[in-house]
């Protein structure tokens, strides 16, 4: 009898262990879960700080529990307080999912917030959280962050998830820099360079509001100092040896004629020196690409392509000169000339002479710029060049 009781007790213990081993005792259905995929920081009308959580919630349709019936719905939760950190804590109390910051794809900051001291506090805080994705996209907007999260992105299951892809597409067109949390923090702490972040804003298209990534916000340290236009960003990317596929227009041979150049390869060489105690930079930018379109009645010949290359080089050089002068006036060095100067003179001389590089050294720096443009081929013109024309240089086929 005792042996029988022992067997029953052993069987009961085994069954209990099986339940324990299989047990997700805190298991929740997908319908009860949501992911924090976006965070926003803004300033309210009365000077209070807002923290906005963008939640992707998994919802199942009633009566059908198949995986096809599960769809994503979004919710935006806002916490408001007199201090940014206090708003952050309030949001964590309102939103249980707030602690799962490892799912955050994008963080959006309003321009007003990025110009406040609270921006540095937030960046310092999020970089100390071990579960934060280091590849999270940081974006700046002149609009209200809540309005940005309210917009829909075509082809994206949620706005917060789709914003990094929107930035990547704009970067390929050389309209914005593509900088994530990891690179932004690195640039912000590196002597001789000032960080940039992509700008995102709401524009109207066919009477409907849409999100567009274009331009950049420039920072000195961890404080935003101003914006750069998409054209300025493109010129900076050239100086920084960043390739893209942008279309650039410049005047043709006759009035109202235009040539359109598509960049394919960019090679940049920068040599720095110190002359008379002042830093000097010699910049050579070589652009290779395609004559995508020539609008006009001028019949292109082989020698005309060389002339177009020369004309394009002059136009593009002016763009580079303009952005250098603009950033010098803003007292920011996003291209990173200071990094090269520091590497040349050494850290001791750097600390002695150029400790305040962006404010003093870079604005006084002389920058010589040379641009060489090469047109690899002609895709389409009003009157396309034939193979015979290209080989002989004759206007006749």
C-alpha cells in the first residue's frame, strides 16, 4: 500500500513539474500586447514638456483567431509636466509598455525641444539605457511631434516603423543626412565636428498632408543651432565623400535650356595645412554621373559634353562655397574640417590653439574648392547623341 501511495505521489509530482516547465504563467495573447515603436519630445504652449509614446497594438478580429486576422493598430499617448524627465516618468506610469524601449524605431524631437537644455538630458538618459536600440533613428521637426505621428506613411505598417525608411530614401537622393543614435552621440563628442540630424516635416500634396524628409538640423554640442536646406545638405555630403543619386539642374547653352545631371560616384580629397597661424583646407570634389536630360533645341555634339562638364563644375563649385560660408557664419562644422586639422597639428596644439574650433577656428578658416565633373553617358536628350556623333564629334550622323 505504501508502495502504491509512493507511485501516486511520484506521478503527481511529475505532472506538476510538467506544468511548471511548460508554463508561461504570465502569457498574454497578441490582442493584449502592444509595442513602443516611437518616442517623441515636444514643448507645450505654456512651456511645459511633452513626451509622446507611439504604440503599435496587435488587435485580432472578433470570431477569427487565425494569424491572418491579426492587424496592427496604433495609439499615441501624451504625458505633460514642467520638466522633461518628469514627463518621462509620468508616461511610464500611464503606459505599461513604456519600459520596452528596445522596440523603438524612431525618436522625433520638435525644433523647440532640440534648442532647449532638456535635449541634452534626454540624449544622455537614453544612451544610458542598455536596452535602447543604438540604430534608432533621431529626427527633428519644425512641426508638433504629435502631428507627425498622426500622419500615415504609404506602404508602412506604422509611422514610427516607417520613418527610418523614409529617411533612407531621402538620403539616397542626398536630401538629408542618414544618422542614427549611435553616430549622433559619437559626432557630438568628437572634437572638430558638429553633428547633424535629418529634418522631417509635414507638407501638402494634392490637398493632403504628407511627411517629407528634407534638410537637416545642425547641432553644436548637444544643442540645435539652425537648419540647412536640402541643397546645402547635398553639398555637405559631397564634401564628406557620401555617394548618392541626386538630380542636379544647371543652365544649358541657350536661354531657357536646361541640363540635368544625375550623380553616380563622388570622390573627395581634403588636404589641410596651417599658414601664418591660420588653418587652410584644399578640397577636390570629383563627380561622375549621367546626363539624364537636356531640354532645348541645341543639337549636342561630343565637344558639347566637355563644355557641359565645365559648366556643371562651375555651378557645383558655387554650391560648395555657399554651404561652407553658411556653416562658417553659423559657427558649426558639420563637414568635420576640424577633425583633419586636429589630426595634423596634434592634440596638444589643438587644445592650445583650437579648443573653440567651431566658434573661432572654423569661421576664420580659408577653404579652397575645386570641382571636376565627368559625364559618363547620355541617357536622354531632346535630340540624343548618336554613336557616330559621339565617336567623330560631327554634328552629322
